[in-house]
C-alpha cells in the first residue's frame, strides 16, 4: 500500500514538474526572439528582477521568496510565444507614438487571447538639453486576456539612462527600460 502511494505521489510530482517547465521554456524562447514585454512575461521577469535586486542590495543570491516567485510563474496560465511577440510589437509601437491615452490592441482567436495597451502619461527627462527632447518616461497599463480571465499591470518605460542611483529595470527592450511603478518615482 505504501509503495503504491509513493509510486503515484512521484508520478504526480513528475507530471507537475513537466508542466511547470513549459512556461519557463516559453520565456527563454521569448528572450531569444526579443519578445519580452513585461506584462506578457511578468512572472519570470519579476522573479529574475527580484534575484538581481536581492544580490545587488544584500549580496545574497539564495532566498525562499525568490524560489517561490520563480515557481509561481510555472503554475499560472500564460500566453504562448507568438502572442508574446505580438504584445511586444504593439507595446513598442505604442511607446514610439507620442500621444497619451492611445489604445493598442491585438487578438488571437485560435488561442482565445487578447491584449491591450493604454498609454497613460508621458513625462520628459528632468532637465532637457538640446537634442534630448525625445528622452521621456511613459506610464502605461497593459491588459492580457486568456479565455475569460483578464490580467492588468501598470509599468513605466524610460528611453534614457539615469545619471546616478538608477533603479533596477525589469527588462530592457531596444532603448526602453521597464520598471514597476512601486519601484520607481516619476515625480
């Protein structure tokens, strides 16, 4: 009886382990194709950001919370690689358009997924020097719908480097660095 229990227990753990790896593999494929929009890859990006932040601030790389953050992404329904790339393309299109309150959308009827990006506010760089008029930070909200479940997240994207005390970005795509608002002050 005990051996039968162990056999089924390890079989269940093995199946969960295999299914958990799919989101991680999708993230690495997204990284390879440069499809790293923060909302589309949030769980893995946030876990990697936490690992870097902890290492930078506390000179430590091991944390139970960090492992938990990484594993959380493996058990949450996430979009596939082609939808991640579509979301990233729409995000870059939105960031490079200077209009605020503009909405960019995409839809995949086969996978029953949708995405929407709304640009909220644009703030120019602190002191604007000649030739740096296009250096801005933009706050936006990103929605991703998988079947009937909608996830929304706010982010801030900046297209310039900070001179001192830079915040740690979640990810950098082209010239845009992405931050969570709770880790970034736009004032």
